[in-house]
């Protein structure tokens, strides 16, 4: 099972370690004490400490319930209950996926998190970070798709009407530095082309669901400094 939850106003849950002061917010200035400032007791959006303090708070709560972060990714928390029973929680800012074999254990974790934070239960995960999650319960499989994301990328760079090919980078394409702009005017013209943005968009798809794009993306990435 893969369940999804969202934390409401995540950064407001963080506890501050430093003394931080702010001017009295507009509309809440105390009459006769306009020259005083407020000392923050909790984190606020916009503080440079806010993301880390939110993570430390979440990590503390997960630790209270027996979960530990993995060494490879500190935003992945795991608890093993038996030989074949476990729960994995993936946190991305205020979005989270909860994976496990036992739905009742997942529901119990949801209740525990709801006691510490304002949570929104999104049920079975359908989409996160532009990645669609498709289930085949008959075959006990989960598929990941970025079809909609890729369609938006093509539309953004006006390539949605381009001819479809069977391979990401055909063998007859030969790219070299000799094709890069050499004169000042050519470089100025190319500076208006969103080359790096296009490559970055492809790289996100490559990392998440399209490893077949690796060679093509790697090739065009060599020319990012002077496309």
C-alpha cells in the first residue's frame, strides 16, 4: 500500500533554538509600545532556519514512535515490525508517502502524526511531484508515470507538434563544440533560447521515470556553458 498525506503549515511547527526578534506585525502593533519588538517562540515562513527546524521537529516525533531515518536519505524513515512487515515514510517538505504491507499499521501512523501536526489525509497516493502513481492490484504492481509532466514540458518549449521518433538520440546526430556559437551576435541570440531550462526539465524526467533518456540528456548537457 502507498498512502499520501500533507502537512498543513509545516514550517510553523518548528521549535527555535536561537533568540530571534521581529518588528510587531502590521495591524497588531500594541498602542504605546510601538518601539518594542516581538520575540519569536516558534518558526515562521521566511526564516532561514524554518526548513531545518521543521525537519528536526518531524524527526523527533518519528523517533518517539520508533522510526529511524536511513543513512542514505535522512528524509526517509523506516520501522521494521517483523520479517515481512515494515513501514517506510518519505518526507518531501510538507508532502509525504507512507509505504507498507499492513494498512492498519499505516492508519495507526497517520493517527500518531495527526496528534502532533495538522495533517490532511489524501488516501491512496495518486500523484506527487508531477509523478502519477498507477496501481495494478491484480498483478500487485505499482507503475510510475510522468506523461502529463512531459506533455507540459513539450508545450512549454513549443515542441508538442514535433515529429515522434523511436529513440531519444538517433545515431546520425553528431554534436560538437564546433556547432556552438562563436561570435558575439550568435551568443547573444542563443542566450535568448531556454536551453538550460529545457535540459533541466528532461533531467527531472530522466531521474524519476525515464532512464532511457540518460544518454541523450548527458550528451546535450555537455554544451550547457555554450549551447
